[in-house]
C-alpha cells in the first residue's frame, strides 16, 4: 500500500510504501481511496512538524461496491457528544482526527468507522466527492449563522471553504451572496458560482479567511443585529473589533468542522446532496489533480499561491 507521509518540515512529504495494510478494527470498513484533497490544515500540520500519514478529505469505494465520502472526525465513539452524533465536540482530548492526531487516508486504502461513512448520491462523481468534507465545514458555518430564505450573506475569503460557503448559503435560501477576496482568480471563481461584489449591509457574514483584517471587514459589513459566523481558524486570542460589534449588537458564532443538525441531518450528508445538484461547484473549486505518486509536487502546488491553486486533489 502507498501512503503520503509528512517529513517533519513545511510542505515536505513523501510517498511511502506500507508493506502491509493495517488490520481493519471491528466496526470499521476499508475503503479503496479514489480521491483525497489537500487542505490548508494539512499544510499547517506539516509546518508543525507532522510525520503522520496525511489526508482527511477522502472519497472511495467500500467492499460492497458503494461509493462513500468520509466524515473525518472519528471521535472517541463513547462520550455523550459522540453518542449524539456530535463527534466534532468529542470530550476526549486528542480525539481521533485523520491526519491530525491519527494516521490519515491519503493512501491506496483506508479503514473508516462505519458511522463515519457518507453514502454518495448517484449524481456526485466519486472523483469530486473528496469535496464533501470541506463542503460540510462550509455548510455548518452557514447553518449555524441562521441562514434562511431571504438572507443577505457575505463571505470573506476565496479559498475552498469560502467558495463552498457561497454555494451553501445559496442552497440554504440566501437571496444575495457576496464574496470579498484578494486574489483575482478567486474572485472569478466566486463569480462562476454566482457571488456578487459586496454592497451594503449583510444579515450574515462568514469569516473564511482567519485574519484580523477579515474580522474588521466582517463587522463593517454586518447589519445591526447581524451574525458573524467564524469558520476559519484564528490563533490564540480572537482580534475582534469589539466596539463596532457591540454597537451593532452583533451575534458571533464559531463553527467547529461539522456535526448533526437538530433535525438529525448530518452536515456531511447535506453537503453531499448540495454537490450532487451542482456539478459547477467541483468544476470551479478543484483546480489541480495529481496521481498519488506525485504527492510532493501536489503539495508544492497547493502551498504556492502563485499557482492559482484552490483545491488540489490526489488520485491513488
């Protein structure tokens, strides 16, 4: 079995030969991986010196011939949060997250807990289904903000999560979705998905950039009583411009990956359904594809903003 391992330095990986595929634990299902996306967090793990097998944006085929994506926070499986389908809020320190705290699935095959499998709609191509995981992150951030028919939504940040948040807001009923991004190719990608330039005030602003400037822009764009939903990761203290937020009585929510809605629908299933109805989403967001053996080059492209990469996908 081939797998992609971090070499303990920023954006440095190698394809390693794992002589024997690990045994499949009870309750797990071995997938033949067909597509694995490179996430910005993968680059972050490498920068922190990771030597794990990488990969959490995964899609593959099970022994039953069914195509699946993966809900890639496994959790402990025993606490009250995991039992309620909220593995993203697992109480166990160091909860099982592929590529972060345990070996990931950027490999020929990978064992996945049965509860974390996401059956794919027939109309969602397997090669595109690694987008289900990041799309679920975007879906949850929009959902927790209270998006509803008639909402005006602005998204700050034109990376994969920001672009997928545009689609999620549209799917959840927003009438007007704007994108604020710095790079021309990402603005163009947003326009392909139907985003407009920002104008006026917004009921909801999604922070998909994770910078102090993004938070300042978000508060400026919010209508009084609006909601700022933070989908991006901010290091340490949140640099929120408090007085302008306070004057607007802004509601600030944080969104941790993906979980289960009050009606019992998993964010990953909602995201898969969204992608199945709009083939223009993967056509816009996935900009580069590489075979698994070219992982080092794929990570180089993903880390270099000059390449115009948005989502880089490896195909074992």
